[in-house]
């Protein structure tokens, strides 16, 4: 009887102990779950974007002017009347083509006179040369005849140059403008007769602000459009001025463009699209609200190991909605873009939304 009572007591004790262990185990599990939930609740919710490195294209729109590759105001070098106009207004003319013929009657008469005097002087020189060899005359007499001969030759050469100036020819091929004088008009040196333009190519002239000087290089391609259409055309930078304009601190730049279709005319306005970044420059674009300004520059918060990490960045361009970052952020980095004012270095965060 005593043995049975002990067995029942032992069984009762084991049962009570089991219930106690199970109860403690359940209580511990509930505490762990409570702590875990509390930790999640304490993390700051943030929106995150994944950084994507891209080749940057950043342009500044400038005002330019289209001018012909060559242009000249055709003038006369001598004072004389016009006897002939050898072109029609607006013609395409070739290099060396006759444009104006000036009256040359007086010069032709003078030419005949000099030719006759030169012929006589040449015969005299030959005779005196023979007499000098036989010592019939003195050297001085021969020198006088020879000097007169050389003088006449020089006069004739000068006259031929003057006769050449009575024919005004095109210095290069191009489109001739509207003549400013008519046949019979008396012209003089420096008077503009007509304008000639070579429009096979054009120059686009524009000015670059001082802050973009390092992006100006010979051979760089720029784009431009005109008032005729929004179509963009290419031009290649050929030269820049030797110095800056001291009034507006800008550099005058000249770019060359082909004009095979003759669509560009001298004097047209141009809208120049100038890249302010070197070719191949890469960067990352992020929303402006992710940027943190300070006295030392700019920073952003990155998401690393479920914590906020402040990282300094270098920016290039900023608008109201977007910032271009050149350094400080790598491709695939997670950038925090919300709750910025509540963040700090090392604060636990939880990613709510991920945007690309």
C-alpha cells in the first residue's frame, strides 16, 4: 500500500514539473517575439532608390550667329568708270571669273606709246652694245642708253598692273550679292561694289561663359538649330579667341558646319547646344530631396546593413527636382530619399519602397 502511494506521488510531481517547463518555454517564446516586434517597430521607415550610373549628357543653350566660311566686299583698286558688269545678281560665280570691267582706253593708249619707246630703246641698246665692244663709245654713253631701256620696261610693267586692275575678278567661288553700282558709274578705291560669299560651309559664332572654358577644345562636336526648324545640325569647333571679352568674361568660339543643301545663310541666328561635360563623363542622378547641404559641401544617406550611413558627394548640376552626382555614390548603392530630417549616422532603418 505504501509503495502505491509513493508511485502516485512521483507521477504527480513529474506532471507538475512538465507543466511548469512548458509554461516557461511558452513565456520565453512570447518575450522573444515581443522583443523582435519592438525592434522592427523602432526602425525608421524610409524610401530607397537603387543608384544607376549613366553617361551624362548636360547641355547649355547659347545664342550664336551663322556666317559664311568666306565673305568679302568686292572693291576697286583704281579710280575709273565701269564699262561692263559681267554677272547677274545672285549668281554662283567661279574663282577668277570677271565681275566688273573698268574703262581702260587711256591706259591702252599709254601702253602703245610705251611699247614704241621700248622698241626704240631696245634697238639703241643693241647698237651701243656693239660700239662699246669696239671701244667706239665710252661706257658712260652705253650706261645711259641701258638705264633708259630699264626705266621704260619698268613703266610698262607698272602700266600692265594698272590694266589688270581694270578687270575686277572673283577672289573665290561663291554666291554674288546685289551690285551697288551700275555701268557708267565712277568708282574709286575702297568703294564697295558687291558682296561675295562662299556658303559651301558656314561658321557658327557663339560665346562660352568663363566657367565652361575647360570644355572648349578644337575638334569638339556641338549641335545647333536655326529659326527655320528645330532640327539639330552638327558643327566642329575650329578655333577660340585668344582671350576673354573683358566686358562679359566670355570666350568667342568658331565652329564649322557643312552647308551642302544651302540651307544656311549668313546672318542667321542659331541656337547652340553646348555640352558642359567631357565626353564619357559618368554620374548618377538622384532626387533633390535626398541631398543634405552643409558648410563642407553635400552628403546623402545610403542604406547599408539596415542602417543609415552618411556619405559626402560631389555634384555637378542641380535642378528643383534632380541632382547629378559625379562621385560619392557607386552603381547599385541604395540611396535613402525620404525621412532625411529624422535620420542620423547609424540609425536603424527599414526599407519601405524601392524605386529604380
